[in-house]
């Protein structure tokens, strides 16, 4: 089973849920940190990294000896990664989305395949828990290819927990797509509710069963609960706004480490997810 932990905004407790759920399930579980711009699951797990792989993507390289400056490559590129000035083709690698269209339309075969490094995928383990994370290169904007590479580190026989990026943009879709269940984490605040609505709509488009966790549940108001009821979105867990939990978070310690009674609560959460994933559930 593949479970994506998502949120409409950052800071709701998405990584807290992902790490504690993974630790509670233990052996046979792999945590994939796909929040590649700012991966921080490792701050709670302290994994032993045993493998690092550099990830690159296609960028065009122009053979000036073959190029006739016909402009066909520039015309097909909707992201303006190529432009022609006089008889010279200029390439802007940071704008390239690696579609390869420029290679296909070049009549002279003057567009060659180059590459730029997007980041790295690091893999290892934390006790019995398997772990992988992506680290996007500083200044790089193209995170979906790196996220997809992190997601290849999965085994159909294992339970996969994906810590998705916050928001509802392309990186989030790349992380969630193909999941069996999306577990959304929110907080009972106006900002939390606003961004939860965006996340719910994104999950509806993907057609994946979903459920909700309300973090810091005893603060704010009840509007998130009412919205969940209106949408038929099951609330699977509420995490209180407790000093002990906050102190553990600030020290980089999982909830289940300092409060072992939460292990069974996260296991119960998993069983609820199994039931909903097998029989549908969440807004469709």
C-alpha cells in the first residue's frame, strides 16, 4: 500500500504524522521524503545513509557546426528555453522542462542531449525502517523529476509512506499520483481551512481515497470539522496542542518515542486507512 501524507500548506504537521506512522509500523515499511526542496524527516529519524545517487535531466546542447538558425527549436519551446539571436541559438538551461521537443523538430540534427544535475537521492535505514529522500540542488526549480526518482525506491511488498511537499502544485501531484490513499494534515485555523480546501480539490481530480488528521486540534475553531462533514472527509485522528508533543518536536524526537501509547493510535490509523482504501472513501 502507498500512503501519501499531504497538506495544503506548510507547518501543519505533515512530517510529524509521516515519521510517527512509519515508526509505528516498523519492519516492512519504507518512508520516502519527497519534500525535496526542504526534506526534514531525517531530523526525526536520524537514518544511516548507505547510498547516494545523483539525478540529472535533459537539456539541449547546440552543435553550431550543424545549426542553420532556422528557429524551429525556439518556436516549439513554450518555456522560452531557446532563442535565436542572429545566427546563434542561445540556451537557458534553468527554463528547460526537458520535453525533448527541440530535438524532434530540428531538421539538421543539431540539438544534442546534454544534462544538468537536479539533486541527489539518498537511501538508507533507521533500524528496521527503510528510508529514502531527495535533496534538490540549491537554485534548481525542477523538482518533479527528482520526486519521481525518489518514488522509484519502492517495493510493492512493503508499505510505502510518502511525505509529500506542501501545497497543490506540480511537485505535490508528482508525489501523490498513483497512491492508494492520501492522508491530509491540517490545523483548525482560517489558513489551515483555506489551504485544506485546495488540497481536497486536487485529490478529487486524482480520484484517490482520502482522510484527514487535525493537528493541534484543541485550538482554533470547529470550521475544519464542519467542512470535513460537508465533504464526507473522514477525520481519522486528532493530535492535541500539547506541551509534551511540542517539546519533543523541538528536540527532533518522534511522538511515539516519548509517548509509547501513541504507537497503537498510529497503528489504528493505518488499519482505518486500509479499510477506506479497500472500499473507497473520502470526497470523490
